[in-house]
């Protein structure tokens, strides 16, 4: 990939954001943080950046962060629901998955 993608937790906006090397916003996922749990609400890749794996990069970073913080995940967003079905390495994070 030509452009480097940087994913940051923009806590003041309650969302993870992906930026290119120039700082241009490429995509984001909104979330709500609860004690012990994070709910991913809406993922969006800006039209000009679609098809480059931006949403998957954001999902990977946000789920890795959730794991590091000991948070359970509630995937309210259809993209996250599909991503978690495909990436079973994150199944242990999904609230109620082992129940």
C-alpha cells in the first residue's frame, strides 16, 4: 500500500480514526465506552478510500486495544459483526460469546 495508515483512538470524539501519511481522515468507527465494555456503533470509510482495507485496519487496532484494556466487546455495527465472525481470534472478546 502506498499510503501509510495510522489508526488513533480519538477519545474526545469517542471514535477510532484512520489517517493517511498526510493526516487526511480515511475512515472511523464510533464507539461508546462502558465500565468493562466497549460497543462499536458505526464504522465508515470515506468514499475515496474504500476498497483499501481501511475499516479492517481500524477494527484490528480497536479490538487489540479492547483486549489490552480487558474490555468485552459489543458489536452493534454490522461491519464489526461480520469482521468478528471472520476473525475468530477475537471471539473471546465478544460479550456473551462463551455463554
